[in-house]
């Protein structure tokens, strides 16, 4: 069995399935992945040295295949002990084929390497975007096994062209995003069951009140 890349699946079976599921006939109106942002926050107390910052930048370049950019503070804030121009993070923005290759490696190689992995919560931001928090960057096979003090966390922000969470969630499911089974469906079914129970209670109370009024009228007559 040959492996089909995400680049080919997005333009083939995934697009055809989304057309049927979302009832969208136009291919260009289907939800698509616009960009992926991988960012790392640099802690001043633990990662202030230039060697650590360079290590984070090198790891990001190995993970994404693209050189990272350091983000700096725009103004000094005394409460946060930051000075203007201080490095507070590193980020990489991926688009096009590099983005699709990164997502392919993330879904099929990196996420399964997480210890005791039980899936990802299917919670989006309300505008069709999805973020994944990774506590240990060593799950990526491109990075050599680091020392304990070198381990850092990172965030992966996936931006889509749609503003609907349902459409974006359908796209992610077809891509193979390992959502927790039934996390959203269980909540919806519980809410529906509670609503049905409330309606049944109202019907019972209304029936009992009608029967009591009928008995009162018959006794008075």
C-alpha cells in the first residue's frame, strides 16, 4: 500500500468528501489551510543565554525546514521586567507545500510519539482556527534527543480560510487530526438529553395540573 501525501489528499479524496459533507459544490469555497505558525516562548529566567536561544532557533529550523525569526518586545514594562528590544520568543510561519509537509509529519510521526497520547481536544477558537500545545519538542524525530534542561514547549497555530468551527473541524477530521473520540458529540448528546428531560417534566406537570382542575370542577358540580 503506497502512502499518499497530504498535498495530494487535500486536492483529491478530502475535497470530494468535504463537498458531500458540507454540501458545497464549488471547490474554491471549501475550507482550506491558510498557514501554520510554530512559536516558542523564551523564558527570561531559564532561556536567557545566547546559546539556549540559538539552540531553540536551530531546533525550529530542523523541525519546520525554515529559518525562524526572533520576536522582541516593543516597549519596556517594569512589572514584567522586560526591556525594549528584548528577545521573548521565536516563530516560524509556514505556507504552501512546506506547510503541508510539516502537517503530514506532525500527524503521522510526531503526535504518535507523545507518551500516553489519548487524542486532542476538538476545541477551536470560534473562527475556524486551531492551536496545539506541545510540551516536549523532542517528539519530532528531526531533533536529536536533548538533555533535560534543553527541553522546551511550543505552540502550533493552524489558520484556515473558513470562519466556521464546524467546517474547519470537518477538514481537520478528514486530514487525520487525532481528536478525542466523542469529545464534542458526548457534550451535544448530553445537552439534548437534558433538554428532552426538561420538556418531559413540563409535559408531566401540565398534565397533572389539568387533571387536578378537572377533578376540582367535577367535585364542585
